C-alpha cells in the first residue's frame, strides 16, 4: 500500500465522502440506505460539532476512506456513547485503510471521554466484522431481520467496545 494518512475531514471532503458512501449504497453490503445522500447531507454532518469525521488519504490527495463517530442517542444518559461507522472506497479495500480510520475514531472517542462505543454491521459483512473484532469490539447480539435489502430480510450484529 502506498503511504496513507488519516486526518480530520473538512467541508472540502463532502463530495468524496458522498461518493464513497454512494458506492456502499449501490453495493448494498454496509447500509440500509436505498438512495445515496447528496454531498450537502455530509457537509451538514461535517458542520455538526457532535459528529467526528475523519478521512484516509492515499498519495496525499485521494480520499480513499472515511469514518464517523456520532452520538448513539440524544438522551443525556447516553452522552458518553458513540456509534462508529467506517467506509472504504471499493478500489482501496483490503489495504488497511479501514483499520487506520477506525483506530483514529476510537482514539478520538477515548480522548474526548467516551465510555462506550457501538457498531452496527450486517452479519454477512465479514471484513467489517473481522475489523471491528480485531480492534476490541465484542458481539452483543444479532438483530434478526431488522432491515430489508434487495428483496430479503437482513440481520445486523450489534458490537460494543468499552473505553
């Protein structure tokens, strides 16, 4: 893999983030969205101080992956719980970028006082399940037939990591 680095996302990254997410929507393996949000959706997320977004660049300019840590719930009792999500452009998968992004999100969440990290992953998304497990996430349970995708019910694994 060529040199990669993780950095804080900026408004200038909204288009690249939207493009990577659109690939995930089209592929259907990591989101239940059926239509990809516009870049303006991600620009709004980038402006939200409660949402932490990072990107991984390859060769210094290409945004090849991104991830976010956002509040699990608006309820005050969950204030120290974050939900993490990681997305890697198809052309850059299996090169360690997902690990770099997710590790950066974990480090920032811990530094900001988070106590509980959550990830929701399709049970058949073996690369994501393996990645999060390798970074200390434990399976809490399986939400059976919680979503509808491509004409079939899908199961989602709920994983957690305590900081």
